[in-house]
């Protein structure tokens, strides 16, 4: 993983917050384990896959804005070890159904389509949920085959927690799964009702976007950005940042394409970022169709954004 100490000040962690969140999650741990013993319904889980800066944050914001999916919010992410309890707390504080004379309706409920290196603003805006993923997955996945990963991960808890979040909202769960770009067959095995939405974008623009993200986060184009992929030791030897980033993107896209070969058609969607921006409704209809083929019927006409500007 990247050295977080090299980040620009605005991207560094708040250590006081980190300690307090750890304390809160430990305090709630017993209650979360009790919830996991209850009956939990199996819901579809939608995984957003793709290289860094492929448009995954915009796609997550768009899914959240439809109101048809459960998703990890900035508020919920603070309960990374107790996400079902976090979901319940979020509903209690933000769901109009539980509003009593506007006592606690101060949270911004509209979903913005802005972000900064994947970080969104607002209690209910989507969160990358990396702290949740890191509870189950090793810090460095590079040496793990899918078989080894299956033996390492607490699969039962991981899927019951994601299903548990979905059950609180009674909606399919959607989240970024890019930490497992090289392990799509593993996720496909773990979640029988899954849908993989895999993003690609124009390579030249994609490379430029990653370089700009490096500059924002580290103040230089030379620092590695995002997860260390299996090809990291080879790619880090490339001195030209643009060529290094281009190869990084190509390796990830190849791994995703390879993994998708083991996934049945009704469980995957491959889409260009530019095509999504031009007509989001097309993706919405495809999601409806793919979920219906898995037995989940998402009613209603599309009422979301007509298009986005491809940045």
C-alpha cells in the first residue's frame, strides 16, 4: 500500500478521529455479533470494478442518487467493524420515516456529484469503505491466489454484514470492489447474487487523470497511486510516470477482463466511462435487466440525470 505519510496535508489521516472510531467500534462489537446471529436475507450485491480514476466514484454517486440501492455512506463508514449497527443509526438519524418534528433533520440528504481523489462530501455521500474491506483482506493481495484468499477470508461474516446492511434498507447493496480487481472469481464465488459493473475509459484521458491525482495527493507525479498490484515490482522500475501509469491501467484492465471470463453473463456489465456519462439511463436499464435475471425485480422508470460531463 502507499505510504500515507507522503500525502499532502489535506489527504493525511486525522489520528484523533482514527483512535476515537476504533474505540466506538470496539464498544459496539458485542451488539454487532448478536445481530449477525439473527436471520439475514440474501440480497444482490453490486460491485463496481475498474482501475483507479476510471469513474467509479461518479458511478457510485449516481447509484446512490437513485434511492434504489443501499451503499456505504461517509456516516456508515465510521462503523467499519459494526456496519449493520451503523446502518441502523444512519436510518434513525436521516430517514424521514423516523423524523419527529424535525428534531434531527440537519443532515444533507442530496447526493453531490463532486469528489476529490475519490473522497466525497456529506454524511450520506458514498464512501469507498476501505476500512471495512481491510478487516477481511490482507494489506497486500499480490501473492494471494483465489484459493488462498478463500482460505484466509472470513467469508461468512463478510457476506452476512453486506447482506445485513442491505436488509436494514431493504435494497440491493452497491459498493466499490476494486480492492479485488484481481480476484473477481473469488467475489463471484462468495456472492451467488452479484452484479459486477466494470468500468474502462479512454486510455489517454485515464492516464492524465491518474497523473493529476498523484500530483494532488503527493505533490509530485512520481509517487505510486492506489493499490499495489501483482505487477508493482516490475512497474515501479519504470522511471517515466506517464508510461508507468499507462502500464498500471493496462495491467488492471487485463486482470479484470480475465476474471470476468469466469463470471456468467447475467452477473456482469462492461461499460465505457464515456458511454455512461453520455447516457446513464442505458446502464440503469441494463442493471434492471441483469438483476431481474437473478430473480430481483427493480420496478420504476429511470428518473435520474440525463448525462454527465466526462472529465
